[in-house]
C-alpha cells in the first residue's frame, strides 16, 4: 500500500503519535489530459504538489502506452483551474489521453484537529463477543492536494483506504489500524481551511459480507481459523514477521490433553472441522456462513470478547480480570507460532491529583446491573426419527469385542438434501485398577447398505464411500480413560447422506485398547449404557430446542438473562459434524492423537460441555447486583486493563479515547466472580418421542442435572434385579438420608424411575450400600443411577415458611421407641411427638376454641 498522509500528533502528556492514511490505489499523479498547446499539456485542477521538475511520467493513448517523458516545467493556471505541464521532449498530441507518474507517490502532512478511538459498549451484555472499535479523525483542508485526495476518495471502496496510528515507544509501534469508510464523511461548508471528518472501522462488521471459504473441507486448529478470519481485515501489510498479531488468554483447559498448562494455547490444540461453518441458506440447502458469524461462533463457545487495541487483536475472557494481578496470555505471530507471557492488568484510579495510574474526573455517576434469578440459553437440537438401544454392554480385558447391530430401515436423503445420521453413545468408565490414561475404548461404527458405507478415524474426517470390497468399513473413535465413574458422550454425526435406500443397518463394536501395560483378568473397564440413533425421515427433518438453565442459589432476584443461541454447539447441531477435537499428545509429543473434546475444565465444581458452561459463566458475574461507573478519566488506557476504583475492580463495557487530551470517557462494570455451587439444568422444549436423549452434563465427580431442579442425593452402582435388601452405591458422602425415607432411582440418561425403596437404616459416611426394606424389582439398578427423594414422599429444605401447616391425620400414635427416628416430629390429634437422643417426647395442647 502507498502512503498518502502522515502527520505527527503530540498529546497533552507529551506522548507522540503518528497517524497515516494508506491506499491500495494511490500512485501519486494520475490525471486525464484535457487539452494542450505547443509543448504544454493541460490537466484539470491543481496538481503542482504532485509533480516536480525531473519526474518521470508515462503517457497513454487510451489503454496503450504512448511513451515516457520527464517533467520540464509545472505551472498552475488559476484562471482556468488547470495545471500546465511541459516535458523535456515532444509537444502536445491530441491522441494522448492520460498521464501517470512513474516515481514514488508523494505524501502530505495535513493538520489533525482531533483524534478519537471508540470501543463499542454492549449494554448490560457482559459476554458480548465482538467489541468493535472505530476511529474518528478531523483533518484540516489547507491546500489543493487535499482536493485531489477528495477526488480520489469519492471513487474509493471501503477496503481501499487504511487509517493507521503508531505510538512512539523508543520507536514506532502499531497502535490501531482500520478501514476508512467512504460514506462516513462530513465537512464544513466554509472556505479553506475547512475541517473534514473521516471515520475508520476496525473491520469486524465488514466480515459479514465475506463468506467462510476454504479450498477443501478439513479439520483445522482454532488458531488457524482465527488468523485466517482476521487476515480478511486486510491489515496484514502493517504487521512484520516478528510483530505480535493476536493475543489470547482463554483460561479453560481440556483434561483430555495430557499435562496441559497455562503456557499451552487451547486455540492450538483444539480442532474444528470446516463442516461446522455450514448453515442453512435462504436459497441453498446448505451454505457457508460469513467470516463474521464464524468469528462470533468461536468466541461465544469459549465466552471470549475480541477487540483491537495497541496494534493487537485481543481474544480475552472477562473472567481474566478476576486474577489478582496478572493475566497470562499467548501471543501469536501471523505465521501461527506463539509464545506465552503475562502482564499486570490493574490500573489504580484516583480522584483529584495524579497519584494513581489514571485520574477519575468529577461528574461521573454510579449505577447497578441487577443480580440474576437465573440464566438460560436455548440450544438447537436436530431430532429426526429415533432408535434408542438401552442394553448395558460391558467391555472387559478378555479381548472380546461386544457388538450390536441395529436395523435403521429406510433412508430418504441424497446429494443436496442436507440430511445426515447422528449416533450418540453414552459410556461410563468402570475401571478402578489401572492408572487413568493407560487404556482406551475404541468404538467402531458401521453404517451400511449395499456397497455404501461410512469411513473415518481420529485423523480422518468421515466420508461416505461406495465400494464393493473395501478393507475398512467403519468409522473409529477413541475414549481415553480418566477415572472410575467418568461419563463420556461419543457423537458420530455423518456428512450429508448421498443416497436414498431401504434396509440400512447400523453396527457398533466396542474394543478395549491398552495404551501402556496390560489389563487384569476378569476386569470390567467400560459400560456402554445407551445408544441413540437419529436418522432422516421422508420429508422435512424435525427440529427442536433444549434450554440450558443455570439457577442462582440466591433466589431473592427476579431478572432472568436469556442468552442468544450459540451458532455452533458441542452438544447438538444441524451441521454434518458437531464436536470439537483436541490433540491429547499436544504437550507430551509422540504424534498427534485426536480425541473428542467433550468436557472442559472451567474452574466450576465439575467439568462441562462448552454449551453448558456459557450460562454458568454469565451467572458467575451476576449472582449479586454489580456496580457500574460512567464517567471521564485521564491517563493512558486500553480495554485490556481493569481499573481499581472505589475499592472495586471495574472492567470496560465501552469507552472513547481522546489522543490529544489523554482522556477517556465511558462505562465500566464491577467484576464479581462466584463459581462455586453453580450447576446447569437441561429442560426439553421439544421432543417428538417424549424422550430425553441428552444428558445435562457429564464428567468426573459430576451428577447429571435434570428437569425442575431435582436435588441429586447420590449415585447408584450396578445391582442385579431380584429381591433386594440393599443397593450398591458410590461411597456415601452426605447426611441427607434417614431411615424411613422413600427414595427413587432414576435412569442416568432418560431420568425414568427404575425403582423406589424405603430405607431401613440411616447410611454412614463411606458406606457403599444403602439398606432398604425388602422389595422385589424386575430391572437391574444401573451404574450411574440418580438417587433422589421420591416425589410426593419426602421434601427437603433448609428453611420452610408457611402460614398454615396441616397434618394428613392418618398417622398412628407411636407406641414404641422404634416407631420414630431421631430428628423426626409427628402431629397426631392435639399432641406433637418429637424424637431426640433415642427418646420420644410428647407435647400436649390445651383447649383454646370450640
């Protein structure tokens, strides 16, 4: 790009800036020949600032080069408003139509009257992903060359002109760069010098016009995608090979990546397939979304905000500012390599004199953003026809490979249909004998009819193949061991089905694989609890929604925050593949090994899907009302700083920076983060078969959340059907069950009641069984079953408030100390019975009214 303007600006505090305007098309002198006489050629307007004696100029006859000349004399004829130029040789030729300079384009230095950069505010939406910025600059039109610039400006496009701001830091450093928007210009209707106001934008919103395009569909790292998307802003010309281009500070880690730490960038070990950026089009069954929405989709998955500041594209999480002092980030170059570092994010704000980092000027105002009752987020679910296979299959060390074949039947699809098959396998790890990570479960999926079948693997995107005698006819996925009780959801979502056929079959085979060492005879390593198969029916697919809901333990608030749907989810999607992958060997080496990135560690009580983390993240900032501040401050400031003021930490919502005055005016919100105790419930809004095929969140040490805020008491382990006097459970760690309580065991996936029991003894800490009144049951008690109070039998609460309590009047008077348990209170007639320390006490009322 060629430089048009370059002007230095010194702020009140003595900070030196350099502001430049660059152009893709500016080449200096380029003008039509309007006439001539003798040795002189005439050009409309004043071009004297663009031409000097001895300069090389090329003449054209239409599109044909007529010859090169050297400028001999330049003169502006004010009466005719034309520039008259003679060359060292030759005279005016009426066939010659245009002249263009061959030398370097001259640059000019207009006066800057004002310079401001604004980062957009987002109302009360803390998790808004794209914090676009714009810079407004006022130049003074002092000379004819500015008129020439305006002539060119009127023919420019939004990608042609760039506004670049550099800051002096013992050398020029890029501070901000953006595109000058051609139609956003204003000027004063007065004689020169008159002010022209230009506006440049960072370009994020311009990405809405650019579709996500790749030469071939494949899996790429998130870092590759971010750099590819940002390269469409056309700013790479202003970054050298060693200049920082992008910084990310995502705190989430994926536990499937061995030995991962804060020095490792999640963007570089997480992969996403290009298919995920396909959406339903207005005219086409499927089309690529724009780069803007691809960027928005990736940012929302990780609850990030992106902004351009100090010459870098920052990808940050609001939670970063909860760190006591420093924020760790990974700094990327344009070639995709990165290093890690950290910086102190806190600036001290003070009133009055300049003793802090920034001065808070008088006249500001405080306000509040409300505490939340709950956060909700609707999640699209692509529900077609459903087959549900619930037989529990165990995978053992013996080398046997249990399998199941499930007939699907008729498939109505074909090229352009946008239809696919989705197979969901729920797996629980049974192992207690071998160290985590030492073995894996291999799941082989076969979908076949005639010569058609699906093929894929950890490093191979799935694809359909029509071949009569292939060597491999399955799609392989691996689940790496984490620890006993860990639940994993393995999702196979095929590309578009290229056929319509009858008699389609699905087969699943499960194989135990040891990554190191060997197994133990007779051991059970995995339980495959359930398989769901969704396939297209004849006609339109049925689509519905779930709601991920995070309630606030503090229920005095009334505001519900409804988050927008995610564009891409890691739970369910309408695209051809809906899961992220991570390279589990990214840190330790040994070659890439791709596994599904199902659960993430976001420092909540349990690991979750990213789709479930988002409402929890939003709630974590507003479990209580938070303060916001609106006002003017003085000092050097960027959006990657927080401000400590009034004994609170404030994070930017939006502000405008005045370069000349070293001041910034905007809005900041108080940062509070409470993550302990937050959970996500899943609520079904639409389900054609009245089933619940999706868990509300799985992970080590996590119990599935489910409808209506049901309180989980514990987790069952496999107990064979029969006449039961006890139930196997995970080691008891609570104190909420008492002898005599009635409990239900719910299926871990469907939440249907498997059986209910009356406890015959109060469990103690570390007990691995629950003693129950003898009862015959027909169904096995599953591993992972959810233990809850039976509805209508037991209600638990820390505090009960009511205007009236009513006894059912059917309870007999206790006649033996064993008729009641310690802590129980009973009302019979006019007497109240209470048991404590093995003694039953009776309180008898006296007559009051009759």
